[in-house]
C-alpha cells in the first residue's frame, strides 16, 4: 500500500517538519499541480493508481502517485470538513 497522510488543516498540522522546511532552498516556491491521471492497473493487485504532475518554476517537474482508494478517502475527509464545493 502507498501511504498517504491526510491533513485537514496544514496551518495547524504542517505538511513538512521544521527540519524538512530548513532544507528547502531560499526562494523556492510551491510547484503548480498541472495534470492528474489514472494508471488503470497500477498496483500489484491490479487496482487503479492516480498519478499527479507538479511543474516547478525552473521547468522541471515531479510525478507523484497514490492509489485511487486512498485519494477517494482523502476527498471524503475534505468534503466532510469543508462541504461540497462543486
């Protein structure tokens, strides 16, 4: 299983530790979430995996993944906390 920590309020529960934040280069900004897709048989068990692309200012990008099940669980928690914004 791909671990996923669900944080409902990153102001109260930071997404990075103090030690991690000290390793972020000066002037580094948040990347832009630019694409999301599903790898249909992404797990060993054949379950779907969600792939996200985050573009950085310098033109590089980062890919991340989690299972569709974990992403849906996170979305249910966000919806319970903040309501349906669609």
